[in-house]
C-alpha cells in the first residue's frame, strides 16, 4: 500500500530504529513507548489486521512469533513480555497494517487498558 506508514518503514522510505529484520518481518522500537521496552513486530506483507489475515499469512505470523520466542535474551525480555495487537477504531489501531506491540523490560500493570 503506497500510503501505509509501516510499508514505507519496511521499504526504508521512513527511518526506524530497527532491532531485527528478515524476509518476513521487521522489529523496531516504537516512537511512543508505553513500557521501558516497546517494540513493534511488523509483517512485511501488508494486510490491515488479524481479521483480514489469510491462512498463509497466519502461517507466516506463527513463524514470526516463534522466531520472537527465541530472541527474548537478545531483546532484553528475559523476565517476561506482553504482546498486543489492536484491531479497529475501538481498540485504537492507528496504522492499518497488522503489527504486534512487544512490551517489557519492567513489571507491567495488571490492567490492560
């Protein structure tokens, strides 16, 4: 999508603080962190949200999440982390490109909102 913020970041048209990249995903630091560590895991294939995901995209997402599970030490998430994916206006999804927030690096609130 030509006007998608995350597609532009993936293409290198907009700078980001990349921490990991491969053929299927990009992980970078969130510009408005809500925890000591706040990364975004963005799939390189564009689709708006988890409800629009195809079966093959679900398989890619599963691979990316599995890869993330092996990177916890490297990302500073040894003591735990939270994954969040917003879908739609009521959930405050600000970019219409599936992305997973990775929050950690400190004791997180039990309250999710």
